[in-house]
C-alpha cells in the first residue's frame, strides 16, 4: 500500500492540481482498508484537506486515525448520497470478504455502497472517483464511461510510479 499511496497522490495532483483545499470522501471498508489509512495519513501533510468517512458502523475508520486528524477536519456518515455533492475526490473501496469471520456478516455489508449513475448525478462536475482496484460491485460498470471515473488512469499512474521506484532502487537512469 505505500506505492498505492504514491499512486493516489499522483492521481490527485495530475487530475485536480495542487493538493490543497479539498474535501476527500473515503467510502467502504475503512476499518481494514490499508490504502485508506495510508492515504489519509499522507493527506494530513497538505493544507486544508477535510475528510468525509463513509462506511457502515462496523467498518468505520479506526480511532487512532481520527485522533491524528483532529475533530474539525473530518465527519463521518453512513450515507454516500448525503455528502457526495460536497466532495472533490471520492475514494471508493471494496468490502473485503477475507476480513470477515462470518459469511453472513460479509453478505449483510457487501452491498452497503454501490456507486451508480443516479448517485453520480448528485456529484460535482469536477469531482473524481478513485479506487485502488480490484472492484467487486461497489462501482457499477456504467460509471466507467463517466469522465470523472479515473480509477483506470489511476492504475496506469501506479504502473509509472512503480517503474520509477524500481529504476531508482536498481540505480537506473542516474548517469544515463
């Protein structure tokens, strides 16, 4: 997930400009989602970033992360529809079946959030939708055609980030 965080930062920077003054929504499994934990922590280093944590009660962001953020920079909600119109970035995550002890609990929560075009109609015209992939069903495939759905570009940026890191580790390109 550290390289995913670099990918996420690059995606936001490339598509939204300088990283500041954003409302960032993180939606889905925020309890176990390491990508959301890492992204939240790194975004704290940028000015005027506010967070909206969207999750079922059982999958809320851990307390230690909320403590790092401070009370006035985040809000929590169970409803994506109630906040999507305020977001500059929406970071969707899947509900991870492998994190559950019981199949029943997973089945009860797995469809908590499904981003579709009806919900996208409520969003800002310049909001971007990100996802660390793979998705299960938390983003309807119809959203793929929306220009605000940037998760495939995000994956491509991830390839470039990882190539650059591997080159740096191997010492390539320094004196070439």
